C-alpha cells in the first residue's frame, strides 16, 4: 500500500482522466508553457517541488476535475504525466497549502500569455459551418461567473458587504470572441460586472478580421464600438436594446428596413444599418433557453440578397455562447454556472484563463479528430 502523499496506480482510474491530461499536454506542449512562464517573468530562481510548468498544468486540470479537491486534482495530473512519460517512480502529492502558494507564485500572467499565444482560427477548411456564404461566423458573448465571497473578491467584483448568507456571490465578467463553427475562443477580457466600458470590448474586438460576420447579444451595440469594429473590416449582426433610436428609412422586401446609427454628438456621421424585428430565444439566469421574446437585430449587411431577414434571425438564434463553453467542459452544477475556487482577484483571473485554455485544448482535439476522419 502506498504511503500518504504518494502516487500509486489506482485500479479505478478513469481512462478519460488520463487522456484529459494527455490532451492538455499535446495541445499545450511544454515548450509553449515554459515560454509563457519566462515571458511573464515567473521562471524559478531555484529548484522547487512544484515547478511553474507543473502549476500551469495543474490550473488547467482543475477544469478537468471540477468536483475534486486540490490533492486529488494533483494526483490525477501526476498520474496522467507519469503515464505519458512512462515514469516508473512514485511521485509525492504536495499538500493543498503548498499548491495554493505555488498558484500564488505563478500568478495569472503566464496563463494569459499562453492563451494569447495559442488562440487563433481553429476551424479547418471544410469544417461544417466555418464559412457560410462569404463570411466566417464569429460570436461575441459575455457571462458572469460566481466567485467565492472573500473580502478581496468583494472589493474587486462587488457583492454583499458581509458574509453572503444566501445572498448573491461576487461575480467576474468574462467577454469572449469565438468561432461559431469550432467554438474556439479567439480573444477574451475579464472585469467586474456593471455597465460595459469600451476598452475591454475593444481589446476583444481587436482580433476581428475582414471576411468575418460577428454575432453579438444585447449590450454590445453602441455607436463607438460599432464603428470601431466595422473599421476592422468585419460585418456585424448585433442585437439592439429597445431604447436605441433606429427610425425606419426604407422598408425592404423581406420585412427588414434600412435605418441609421447616430453618434453621441451632432458632428458624428450617421452610419447606415439594416434592422430586423424578429422573435429571439429567451434565456434564464443560467443561460438556458426558456422560450421566445420579441427582439431587434442590427446588421451591416444592407441588402436582403446578401442575407435575408429569416437567415439573420436564424444565425443569431444559433450563435455560440459562453454557456456552450461551460457545457463542453462539463462543470455545471445542476442548471447553474460553476462557482470558481479562487479567493483573490489574481487567482480568479488565473482560473478563468485556465478555463479558456482547457477548452482550447479540448476543442483542438475534437476538431483535429473530426478532420482526421
């Protein structure tokens, strides 16, 4: 029998657990991880029991095993690494306190740099839905993730002034741009809930390219963001809030109409847009569909011959959402989004970047297997 703190073969080990670790290290090889650690200035000055590379993989493995504690996640990670590298020696599992300190030493920087390094188009030629008509479909979405109710998290993300006692937890806001076909996240930004500022959205939309059609939910549409995103060369299909002034200027054959988007000042030029009034999916707080609601879409494709009103409504209804990413990771708690583990903003950021990287590794494996036949 193995002593406490040692890794021994387990008869009940799930093959999926070990394959998950192999998928992480295949999609995110050691050379990329080490490069991100070095670029973030987190390389070790001395040998440690938990080197930075192992801690990076641990933060990713937390999303593979969401119901497991730190010690079990580390045990499964080390088991997968031992299987991959054919290690025969026993490996000691550090304490939860040692793992926490190692996460704090690492910080969020290496995870963010690693994501920025690997994020990119993942839908290969021929992937279903990669290029409908002349566009490559992209989706912009936002989600709020619950974080533990600690003083530091309350200060950074809001929430109750005292112990939660059943009241809402603080939340981190995640904004992401993804390919609709492959579900690969191209860019992301994190912040506190509240009115969306232009800078996080611009940070994400900087990844836009000509030939893309970007679908976004209500809350993204403003004159400044619309004109800035259009300046990147992409076409846009965004939902508008009912209060947005979009007067009908000319009715089109498919029931949509031409309008104009006005800027905040009289000196701003009027931007021609096309408006589609239609029924859109209604979602509950966990992102699940509950029925239909009346909605209004604004599009930069001005002619129905480019895409009809019905086609645009269908594209919006089928858009990628961050809840899709959460579902693919399999970390929902019943019908709710997961509560993160981290009690400080830096560790929350590290955990969210790890979430996006783990999803990237899984999607890279799925797309690769699909295209490989």
